[in-house]
């Protein structure tokens, strides 16, 4: 099947098999921030935005994305670096493997929720697993990033 | 991961129904659960071109398209206005927001998984499903029907004053539930639904809200059958059914003692 998608603002057209996961299509297009994790739609590692909403690219077929806009970490470099600095300051980035998915979800949350409390943050991030941090350092980084973002606005 | 040879996005419900009659074809929904299997399909049928992705409120009822996502149900202001936090409580443990942005109402109901939070929750309300072939069927009947090749198009949810509360127990957050429970009341008439028994959810009607949570707990333990699997024993599920039924009834009483 021939599909046309917009990836980080640029149109891409490609021939795909009907059962090709979006994850593999995106990596084939050079978006290597999109990591393969559990492949059972559980870990959040492969999170991308589909028309602005965070989704698991291992659970979406490339054909289902036809005609739609996809955002990966490559398209959010500046914001990712800003939040990444807070992660580093709080010790929230350890092995770093979960970071791309976590950052994609945090940046989606920052757009969707206005001034979320701790419970809302935990609920929004429930689908992003981390084996290293115990989540406390990530939570501190998110809270400080959101507070900084609010001041900047 | 499944494999498929073809992909189709039909333009009409009739076309989707016709495609789904062929063995080896399947409706893909959000695709979240389907991908957990290793089946080999001929054609994946995507209903996303049929305008079934919205929630409408009119004439005292909600009509939800089969492609409405669980996240849409969580965030819909009309549903929240009519049923309070019910749909948030139903959905909040289902994997994560990314999964719920894709998982569909139709996929959740049509699969009729025993562990389905969605089936348990909607059985507590007064619902029908619209099927492309069989027409309108009450949800309790649909829940018990054997699988066939019909296409679930919409869910009709009556806004008749029934209130409901949802409870579940999970071993870990975002896991499949050990047990699900919803209690609802229309006036004094109380209904208790138990799912993940681990069989399909079913409902017990004819209880009285005024009899209180302990009577509901006892009824839940006695009425439903329970089984064992890797998540819990039948004995533990029976115990939990009483605990969750009592909690749900207490919440109903708190809202309107």
C-alpha cells in the first residue's frame, strides 16, 4: 500500500505492507528516537504523537497513519532539550532508554493539562515504564519543568 | 504480532459488513489487543472512514460510535455531566494514555473479554448496541452472544437518571484487572455487575440500594460464579466481589444517600 504521512512537518510517501507497525516505518524514515521496547503496548518507549495525541507506535499500523501528521522527538528538539536538562538535574535520566518515550508524553501533557498536580502527572505518565529511576526523580523533574514553563510563558 | 495480506478502509457500514463475512478477515479497531496475538489475517478492516468516532448527546441518550476511543470517553464533558467520574474510574487503569488514545469502544466491547473494564462499566448502565446485521440488541444480550461476523457500529447509552460507580482491583497499576465491579442505582433499584471473574461480566438486578453495602456484598459473593487463573483464585475473587460491591454501593449512597 502507498501511504503519505507528514513526519515532523515534512511529507513522506512510502510503500508499506498492511501489517507494518508505525514504529518500523518511522525508524525506516530515520526517526531513530522511536525505540523498540516491549512491543506489547505496555512500556511507552515508542510513544509518538499522531495528530498531536500521544500513541504507541508499536500498536499502530503504518497504514492507519495514512494522511495524518506524526511528531517524533526529532521534531521537538528544543523542548526536549529543555525538559532533558531538568531530568539530568534531578537524576531522572539514568540508563536513558525510556527517555524518548517519557519526554514525548511529558511534552504532550504540558500541552494538554493546565497546571497538573502530582496525581494528574502520575496518571498521565502511567503508561511510561522506567526500570531505573523509581519515578521519584522523574516526578521532581517534571514538576520543576512545568513550573519553569509556566514562568516562561 | 499478527500478519495480514490486505488492508481495507470501507466507505460504508454495508461494505464493512460484507468484507467481515469472509473468514480470515478481521476488524482492526485500535489494534491494541489484536497485535498481542499471532494470527494470520487476510484483510484488516479499518472502520475509521465511517464517521464512527464521535459521541453525540440527543433525545435523552448518548450515541457513541464504535471508533470512539477510551480516552474520548474519559474526557467527554457530556458523559461526565451525566455520570460523574464513572468513565474516568473505568479507564484510568487501562495501560496508559497512549494506549487509550487508540483503544476503541467497539474493539473493547466486540471482543467481550472477561477482563473488560468497558463491558463491566456499560452493563451497569442501560445500553444497546447497534450491529450492522442484527440491528439493535440490548447490551446484556450481546454480552452473552457467541462471537459471529457482525459489525458493531454504535452503542446507545440511555440517560435515564441511573447513577453508577466503578471499582476494580489490579495486582499492579495498568495490569489486566483481577476483578471488576460496577454498581448502579435507578431510584432504589440497585444493580451490581462483576467482571474478570475471570469470565465475561454479568449483572445482578433486583437489589435495593436502601439495604446497604453489606447486603450487596453478600449478594455479589453468592450470585456470581468465579474461576481461578494466574492472577487470582476463585476463592479470592469471591471475597473481592463482596469488597468491591460494598465500596461501589457506599459511593452511590454518598452521592445520594
